[in-house]
C-alpha cells in the first residue's frame, strides 16, 4: 500500500515532517503559514515582529502571543533554531540545520541576518563537534546540536570599496 503525504505537508522536507510528528504538533493554518515563511528563505532569519508582519501581509490574522508560542514550539522540536540578536535585543528564528549540518559552524551576516552553514568546514572542525557530543554522552547528556557561529558581513552586504 502506497503512503500518501498529508496535503498540508506538501513541499515540507521529510526531516522537518518527522520533527513535527514526533513533537505532536498539529498542522494548523498558523503552523503551516509560519513554516512557509522559513521554507521560502532557508538561509533567512526573522524576529517575532518580522514574522508577524509577514503573516499579516499575507492576510493571516494571528495573535502575537500565539505566534510567540508557535515559534518557541517549533524551536523546541528542532524545526527552527532560535538565537539572540544582541543589537536589536530580541530573538531571531531560522530553519534548524539538518543532522549533518548541525555539526558545521555557521556564518551569520549582522547586516541582513542571513545564515550560511559552512558545510565545507575541515574534518578537524567537524571532529571538534563529534568530540563534544562524545564528552556529553559520557557524562550522561544528549547533545542535539553544536552552535558555533561566526558573525560578520556577507559578500552581498559588504560595500564595494571595503570588499578588497
């Protein structure tokens, strides 16, 4: 018997579907709309206010507290990743890395807030992540991801005179 994808999960990568299902998150209109914001721009990050504005611009009337809770639930189940934006003194959300990417450092542009996974990182860099997970396991902990981030300005945001 062939399995059919639920129509509300069409276009959602299988690893994200698994995370949603294992967390027991319902596929509400709000969940699908919020997920859609991040799937159309996988490298992008959004603050709560930006997500709310984008959803309202698309005609979705969502309560701001409901959105806060939904973003946090999506982060808790590993679909989104939450990190601080120190300059704006707020949280930013972006798609969480796949299991393979979770061991790679990331670069975040402080100007446009796009994130780039540095999957070309050297074997020794990846070994550091594996060593950290092993250390945690020996202590009885279960690590989920290593969040090594490098901040700066991406090539698209660097003014031409400073690029050289």
